C-alpha cells in the first residue's frame, strides 16, 4: 500500500515573509557529554541576517543586537 503524507514546507520566519526557507538555524543544547542540536528556525535567501538577529534576541536576549 502506498501512503501519502502531507509535507509541511519550511517557511521563512521573518515577520510577514512567507517564502520557502532556504536556510536552517540550529542551536546546541546540553552539556558536552550530551549535546543535542535543535532546529530553531528557518529563513529564505533574503532574510538570513534578519532571522539570525531575531533568533539571537529570542535565545540570548537582545544585548547583542544593539551593536549594529
Ligand atoms: Zn524571508
């Protein structure tokens, strides 16, 4: 039997941009012994910088985003 599974395409996380994502952002969690890589977001070709900044703010606070 053939199964049909709907795929959910990854969409750019930048505000109202709904383009298909071309980039994946990951973060590592846990200690050195038990490190896990988690995916935290996606972006299209045009918004790599914007999404990177947004994710930095979410995960590390907005300290780093002030020095543009
Ligand atoms: Zn985008």
